[in-house]
C-alpha cells in the first residue's frame, strides 16, 4: 500500500499510481486508488494488476481522481471469500461514513478476531455486512471517531481492540492524513518525503519511495501513530509494547529484493541465507555439481550459495516474465497449470548433473514438486532443495494466506518425508538461528509463529493451539481458522 499528501495542492494521483506499481508483487488480485479533495473521497477499484496508463488517458485519470491526498492498495485475499464478487467487494481502500463523519483506509495485514469485531460493529450499525477484515478496520475507526474521540484516541482504541497484524494508511473526512502500526509491528510501513519537502508519503516498502524519487525518513514503530501536516511528520507512540514481532517471511519471500528494512537491502539478507545453507549442509555441497534457483526469489540465495561454495551457478531455470501470479496466492484449481508455465528449465544444462536448487520457502510443495519433475525429465542425476525459510509447521494469522494446518506440507511431515513427497534427494532448510542472525534482528523481534508455533498475539496463539490439537486427532479443517464459526467464541 502507498499514500501521499502534497502541500502545494498538486494532484497526488501520479505518486500513488507509481507507488502501487512498485509494490504490485504484494497483491495480484485487485487494486484501488482513493483521493481526497475538498471534503470528498474519489475512488477507482478494479481486479488484477495495476494497469499501464496510456499518455492519452492521463488527464482523464487526473479528473477522475482529483485532490492533493491519496492512498492506494494492492491485495490478495487472506480474509473473506475468494469468488470474484467477494474480491471486488474487498478491494481497498475502504471507506465508512455515518452522521457526517467519514474515514478512508488502506490496510495491510490480517485481523484474527474478525467475528467479534463484526458483532461489535453490527451493534452500532445493524445493516453492516462484513466483506473482509479491512472493512472491519475502517468501520472500527469510524465508530471511535463517531463517538466523539479525536483521531489519536480513536486510533489507540482501535489498536487495543484488534488482534492481528495491521499497518494502516488513512484519511479522515476533514483531510487528516495519518498512518499507524499494530503494537507488534508485524507488517512493514515506512515514511518518506520529496526532495523539495512538499510531498510526504507512507509506504509498505521503500521501493515505492524510490520510484517517486523520495527520501526515506523512518520505519514506523510498533504501536505508533504518525500524522502529517505542512511541517512534516508528527510521531506519537500510543502503545508501548516490549515485544516487537516483524514478519520474518518478508525477508525470505514477500518483500522486493531492492527494498530496505532497517537500512539493509533485502537481497543482501537473502544472499546471507545462501551462505548459511552452505555452512549448515556442507556434505551436500560437496556432492553437488551446480547450483540453480527457483526464479526470482531464489536468485539472491543462489548467489550466496555460489559465493560460499565456489560451485557454478547455472542459470538454467528461467521465469516467463509475463506469467506474474505468485504460486501460493493462487486458487487451488489455478495453481498447477500456472506453476508449470511459469518456470522454464533449460534441460541440456542439467542433464547428468547433481543439482542444488535454491528456493525461498515450501508452503504446500506444489511449486517445488513441479520444478523437480521438470529437472528429472531433463536428466538431472540428483536434486537437492536448499530452502531459505525454515520448515513451515503452522498457519499464518497475519496476512499470508497459509491459514490451515492441512494445507502445509511441513505441518505433519519431517524433512525426509517432504523430500520423498516432492521428489527431491534431500530437502535442506535453513535453521531458524541462521535466519534470525542474517536479518540483524533478535529472536524476540521477529514473528516466527509459522515456523515455531509461538505467535505474538493472544488470540492467534489460542486458535493455533486449539486447531493443532484437533488436526492431530484427524479433524478436517473447514476453512481459515480465524473465520470458522466454531472458534467465534474464543476469548480475546
């Protein structure tokens, strides 16, 4: 997500547009823009990737989305239904209005206590129909503002009511431009400004500041609210929380490699992941002839493996550039055919060779299984999977759509069993300790819930423990844990 304000009354749309284009990797299902002009919100929402704009249509877009404040969002579904109608209804930014008070919000993350929040909102607005968790966040803010609270008190109250991950950029009906993070800081959100000091922005990743020529100022702290005026950013720490829990999956997979977290580029961290794998699996390295990668998120770790091992990095796996869907974001019936078409293997380069292939993570095992099948057909003698993200053993509650134990190949299979299931000679996961060390974070500063079973928020932990116990007893999950009716009465 991305948002910006210009204090020279310049139309903001172009900044928001390019901010979203730079982050389209964070969501492929839908995109939306919202601008604010003289007390009114103007919106445009649609499915699929952010579109290319023709020069002849620019004035039309500027007229459709006037104003000097704007926010945008790209999304894939981690809350709500996945049919086309529901995806359209869940496309952000969201707006809510009552009694002359209104608010718009762009949201990144996932809320765990959705059912309780929906019931609370219905007590205030009986006709409310929840489409997804971003809808809940926006309406919760509206309830607090409608009660007479100022923005600071309203945001603090919302923070205390929400269990989950939430980075939010918003605009009030009075034109207040603000952003805040959940008390654990699970999802990224940074702030920056234009060189001339007239435009200020919030962004999930630094690449959107870069593409607009902006200077990065800071990463928002967990539990922090930032409001923007003509003098710049006004930072207020609303909730003190000793347990920061930034999503570790951002480092391995989700973030763009040229984004920066705490001053370090993501690609540098991924290269270190590769060097760690060489240290941790030195005997496998000795048995290998070449390195390959699953493009593109496996490329940087392949460089690290190459540097630490001296093995040739054979660029014999190529991604079809315009097949852009991310494998585990897809619906089940779309996944196999898309993965098969997405990666091309140059067979003659691997025939008769013992291959290490680097991958960012294994969620369901679909991508890796298909790629290994292709390598075997091409004549690879052995295939070793080097996986930078440790084995995923539990669901994510915070914005990655791997929300049940049953869909995770690592939840009830060990490394050897996974290797057999996907057709590899060995699956070599980076250790948790190696991952943490490479990020320059401390163990207790990262959310590692999906690989340790220990979650930073109380309701997520309770739901995970309850469902794991039932799953081990043979229970078949009926959907995302936090959305199934049987857990709606779980205490917060």
